[in-house]
C-alpha cells in the first residue's frame, strides 16, 4: 500500500470517528512498512480497538478469504472465522485469551465447524489446552 492509499485509509478512519492509538499517520505507515501492526480505536477511547497489519502468513490470508460479515449500526463489520479466533486465542495463551476462547466456544458451539476448529487447534499446536477447556469436543 502506498502513502496515498494509506492516507485515504486514515481519512476514512477519521471520518468514521476512529483514530490511530499512540502514533501519528506517518509513524503508523512506517510500522506497516516494517512488518509491524498498529491499533486504532474510537476517538478518545482505547476499547474497543482493532489491530491493523498487512497479511503475511497463511492464516492471515485465510482470514481475509473467509471473513465473516456482521452488520453493526447499518455498517458492515468483518471479523475472522470464529474457529480460527478460538484456536488463536488458545495459541496466545494468556489467562484472558484462554477465557475469551472458552467463552466464544461455549456461546457459539452450535454454529462452529468442529472439524475446522480441530484443524486450527492442531495447526497452532494447542491441542492439550483445547482438550482441557473443550473436553466435550474431544469426547
């Protein structure tokens, strides 16, 4: 992404009431160019926030190709597939992330593709943690 497109993206953020957290536009652009991510949030708040980064890894591209669309206040909001979110939260491994994974799993278990979830769990090498928190899935 060149500077002009990034500037247009920043204008879109600003016009939507969002801002880059703890960085100016140039610093955020440089972070992306260096392969890093930055966070953006509703102006004046830190939560909720989103991480902005370029896709690099196989799972990044999978997420973009298989994103889920929700409509929030009449506007589309895209998120990663729930099965990948759960596995990735387990991979991150903090107490909060594991609790988030468990909560998503319990709340939406009926809608999840258990085969995909198990595949992501295996790919991210978090099977032992998943068995502990989602024992019913492993029977």
